[in-house]
C-alpha cells in the first residue's frame, strides 16, 4: 500500500490515475509529477518499488502545489471571507444555493437537497 501526503492510493490502478485521489492533483498534474519522478505512466500502484515511492514523495514535496489539508483550508478561508464581507457569492454559499449563476427554479437539486412539498393555499 502506497501512502502519499496522508492518502492511501488504490492498489491496482495506474499511477497517474491513482495520484488523482490526492485532493489538488488532477490528471494533467499527475502526468507531470510522474514525468518529473522518472516513473512510467503505465506502472500499477502495487508494482511500485520503494525507490519510486521515495521519488514520488520528494517530487510532491518540491513541487509548488497546495495539496490535501492546505488546499481545503485555503478554500474554506476563501468561502469564509466571502461570507464575512456579505457579498452575493457569500450569501449564496450561506444559503446553500448555486454560486455561479445557474438557474434554481427547476434544477439545482443536488445543491438544494430533496424536494420539500408545500401545500397549496386556497
């Protein structure tokens, strides 16, 4: 089992896709990281040698990316700042509504939650 930046990587996946399990690393960044660490993209996670895992760790340390806890804290502080200055986006975050201009009359079910039926008035 390979553990990087506090995340257990899945065992039988290609290393580029396994690295995307780390918060803050997408597919493009994962390919760059494996290239910098001189690791073949086709190798599986459970086939990594200890030298390759050490190379991955060193590459993740020296690369200039916010990962896992730092990135989550950074995003949380940004949302908190928007709430405190009482801007439009902060209000949308506060009321748990879509922030980026999507319509809410018929869609946005995943953000708003399950339907709540309101009885009709006569």
